């Protein structure tokens, strides 16, 4: 399926701003992943616990977007995160 410029709905400034926030979060997570191997096992546990308790989570945001009419892709992200949290 070819997608042309006519098929793409323009985004509002707010949607673009939110996507930029998501990019910033992704950069932060890459930094955390890069630093994770330097932690002691005890530190890694504490950081993991802190991450698990962070609110709202990426899954919370994905569910809110899905409730607002986002596609199944967003719902699958929330589902993937939930299974990761259960590990």
C-alpha cells in the first residue's frame, strides 16, 4: 500500500509537541539502558523498583491514547508493557 501526502492528515502543534515529548522519553530510556550495566545488583533492583512505581507509566499513557480513539498499535504497546511489568 502506497501512502501519499494526500493520505496523511496534518498534525496539530499539540500532537507534534507530544510526539517530541515521547522522543525525549526515548532518549532518557536509552541513557538508562546505557548506564544500567554499571550498577551493582542491589542498585539495579532499587532502580527497577523505582521505575516500576513511576506514575504515570508508558502503559498508562498508551491506554489513555487508546481510549481517545488511537489505533490498535497503541493498544498493543500497552499490552506489551503489561507483560513486561509482570516479569
